[in-house]
C-alpha cells in the first residue's frame, strides 16, 4: 500500500545524505588547512609519540601529528587514493 511513499522517503533520505556529505568533507578539510582537528570524523587511533591522532571520516582520513620531537601538523588524506606504499 505505502510502497510509493516509502520509496519517496528513502530517496529523500539518500538525497539529503549525498548533499550533506560534501559539506561535512569541506568543513573538516578547511579545519585541517588551519591546523585544527576535524569535527565530523571519528578518532580511531592515538599513538604514544606525543599524541598523534588518526581520525576517520566518510571517504577521508585526518592525521593530527603531535610528536614530541617532530611533526606538529595535520594531514588530510583520501581513503580511496593510495600513495603506493
């Protein structure tokens, strides 16, 4: 009975998700450019090198380096592109 309505609702939810995804991506990307941690990515690992943190978002990864005697920057990487290593 409600198949057309359920399809429309599902299409609406998927459309909203696809519209929000680039916005979330750009917010976290701009924060990484300004050496700030991401808002919409989940912290997955913390290393014991001074506090380097790995965050995982939908389609991207953010590495917040905080080494005792080393890097103190933030790197934004795509999950889909490999650097060959």
